[in-house]
C-alpha cells in the first residue's frame, strides 16, 4: 500500500506532476490558474478527468463541456481535446 500526498492549493501557474505510472496506467495531477489553457492534443489511452476543485472548459472533438467536481469526463483513445481553466482548478487525470 502507498499513500500519495496531493496538494490541491494553486499558487503557481500551470503545474503538472505524475502521481503514478504503471504498465498501462498513469495518474497525473494538473493545477491551472484561472484563464490558463492547454492546447489541443490527444492520448493513445482512455482518459478520465476528475476535477477536485474549480471549473474547467474542455473542448473535445469540437464540442465544449464545462467540467466541475460534480462531473467526470471520459475520453476515448485519440480523441482530440483542449482545456481552459474557468477558475483556479485542480484536476486528476487518469490514463489507462
């Protein structure tokens, strides 16, 4: 068993840290300040987005979705997506 510390406070612009990486799985912690963006990209894996605090706008294959703590976003492999923080946001990204 491992306990992984996760600090959701947002003090610096665009922070990303890898919490876990296994054979076919990866968990990243991403923190963005309000207004910060990540340009369109994709992943060869299934992607799950868990917003821990704040609100973020995801554009997935041309459609816009507002994701907050009440929603989980799932994307198929190679779905093109971009994001913009609508407020300071802390996100867990699981790829498998």
